[in-house]
């Protein structure tokens, strides 16, 4: 039901949610999300255009969430790249149907409505905050490798985190 672009956007945003306030370089995002770098660049451009992420070019550049993970829903992300739209009138243009959808299109519209409700009520924070749950997109080894790199970068900038304050935790 979702396009590949929407899937990739959800992966990228989930990944960025683990590094609040930090710039994550595109190669790191591509590795963690398993999205081809060229395709990811286009997706990141769409997300930036929608105001969901902020990017900085050059050495030390990367992308970060434009606002807290608690304020960004899955629906915001999907709508930024490939919106999920309800069926308001007969897709076939049949004049005798109009807004009175046939059983087939009524079921399709019901499914779209359900997707909008679930995605609209699920934030990035919901996806990434449960410490007991598996981390979206990551195997434990890769996540540890990526977060160690982020911790080292923070320490280099004089912003080392206190005990128990890894990426995604305040």
C-alpha cells in the first residue's frame, strides 16, 4: 500500500529520531536504513522541503529532525513524500456513483482511512522510545557501532553525554 519512497522516508526519519539534535551524515543514514545513497538523497530533499528535517552541507554536515520526535507523526512523513488520500468520488468517474462509492471503492477508502488514523496517531517517539522493544531498522551490532561513532563525535565537540544518556534519550 505504501510506495518505496514512503517506506524509505519512514526509515530515514526513524533513524534520525535516535539522534535528537545531532547531524547524521547521509552515508550513516544510508547504511543504517539500507537505502541506496542516491535514492536517499532525493527522499531527504523531500523531507527537508516539507520542513521535517534540517540539513547542513559540507564537512561535519548531515541531517537532523526539524522538531522533536514527539511532534512528528508517521502520517506527516508519508504525506511529505507520497500522500495517502481518501477516495471522495468514484475513481471511474461514473456519474451514477458520484460520492456514493461502490462496495469495492468503499472498502479501499475504509482501508485508507484506517491507515491515516494509525499513522496520524503514531509519532516517531512512539516508534523509538520503548527500551525493551527492538529498534526499528537496526540489528544490535550496527546500532552500537553507529551510536559509538555519535558518542565519539559528541565527546570531540565537548558535548559528551552523561551516564545512561545515549542517542534518543534525554
